[in-house]
């Protein structure tokens, strides 16, 4: 079954679910996906306190010259009450005494010995941080499915939270097929080439938060490919490339069929990378990507990354777009959905001149890609477009259109 890009993404969205849950210390939660809603159990601030070093007083003390009774420090327990004509000196973070209507910063007063002259028009509530104004009890701090970043740890620690529930990291297994392919740590003969796909899949899956394992390279025969599949079935996602077209030595499809794979789709209407398929064996998802490097890596970014987001429990599992303009005229032949890698300079996008499916060099120049619908013939210079980032993670909570029609 051949599907459109959006159909393939929708099938993944509907079919793939998050993995089981584990509990980790908050220090180890960075980069993980929350499996629970985090609600506030404490107000922040926990009590009314001073935002400045200054004077706690009644607003009726405006323009008066007075003497302070004593000083309140952070951590002090308040006993006395502020009354008109009797201000108190107060330090940042110190609790606000009863009767205090405002804080006047030290730099806003005139001091003459023990006599302090206050400014006019003192604003009620000025420089007071009120209980719960930042965070109130039962506020939703972080929602289930949120990826935890370093600054989120401040929220968790502020509530005295030491551990959180997160989804387990997906286990991703990668193996190559094709006797002409050798890994970068092996020697190659004149008739052989290095396998650039497998190391890249492993690296990108790891960047996306997965645990990865390289299962080696399978020979071009049915039994060896089946042996590699068997060894990979404890993974949540198996990634292969090549061996899924119609060549005489393409045994990958037959090998997976022998394990009773249930396929969601077998081809995608996309250029490059039509021979991309997705299925499932037991608990293991299987994505077969094209052997051509550029086609393989583009299709991994479209479909492999979404699979990992979904398995990780990430609510932001949709591909997110960036608005840009075309730096120059870009023309293509209509008829099939086309993906063009290119460079985004923060404002404009330039498609790579070279973009044959078997090339690797376009990726050197690329940090983004443009998807053109089958009826599109390209863009004029300066025309608005939406692109997808290749370097930064621009995932989205919402399922928005990614194709330029």
C-alpha cells in the first residue's frame, strides 16, 4: 500500500503508543518525557515577602521624616506590626509584617543620621511579593508528555519534588543490509563502500533520547537477514535501510514477512525515498528505509523521528515548521511530493543544487528541508514558505500542515 506523507504520519500518530513508566530522581530527568501531570503542592512565594532591601511602612508615611524601629532579615519570624509613623527596615526575602502597605527601596530615601525622609506618592503594594503570586497550590506546572529541560528542575525543586515518573527510553536497534557495505571501522575493497546510514540512524536516535544498539551488517541472503531480525526483536524500534526495492538480492521484505510483520504501509509517495515501509512484529516497530543515503536520512527525519517521539510519550510528536522566504527562484517538476534539503539563514531558505537520492554532500550544506506538494512547481524569490529544521528540534503539540501546496 502506497500512502501520502500526511497519511503515513497520521498512521504513526494513531498506532504508536508510549512505553511503560519508571521513576527517576529529578537530577536524572533532564531530556526525559514526563508520564504524569505535576501540580503545585506549595505556594510560591510561600509567604508575602520583600522584593527589595528597603523600608516596610504605611502609605500614610509619604514625605515624612521618621526613624525606624528595627530591621527584619530574611528568615526572621515576624512579631511586631507596622503602624503609621513607625516604619521598619527590611531586607530582600524577609517576611512582610502585618500592617505593611509598601516597601520603599533604600535608594529612594534621604538619610540624615537616624532620620529618614520618605518620598511622596508611595504606591500601595509596591515591591511586595505576595504569597502564591508566582505559583499557587494546585497550579499545573508541567503536563504529562512534556520533555524535561534543565530550567524545569527549578520548578520541581521549588515544590520539594525529588522524583518524577517518566516514560522509559525507547530501545532502537539498527542493522544494515548489503554485502557491498562496510562499517567505518572496517577496511573496504574497491568494490565496496562505507555504510553511512547506520551510524547516522544511531546518532540521531540517541539525540532524540533513545537507547541505541548496532546489530551489525547482514549479508545479502535470507537466512542472515532473518538472524539479524531475530537478534533485534527485544527492541521497541528496528531500523534498516536498503533491500526493500525490487532487486534480485533484496531479501529484506521476505525476511520480515517470515516473522509475520503487520504492515501499516509499504511505500510513501515522496521524492526521494518512495520505498519506505513501516510495520510491527510483536511489540517491535520496524521501519525499512531506502538504501540511498540522502533519501534514507530525509525519511528518517520525517518518519523515524516521529516514531521515537511517540514511543517516548512526547506530546510534541508532530513535525513543527518554521516560516521562511525563498532566497532565490526554486523550480521543480510537479507530479510527486518532493523534499528539498537546503540552508536556512534565519530568514531565507536556499535549496541545495545537488540533491540526488544517493548523495551525502547535500547534508553538509543543509540545516533544513522544504516539502513541496505534488502540484507545486516551486517558489519565486522572496515568496513565503514553511520549512522543517534538521538541526534544532522543532516538534509541535499541534498537527499542522507541513507541505507547501
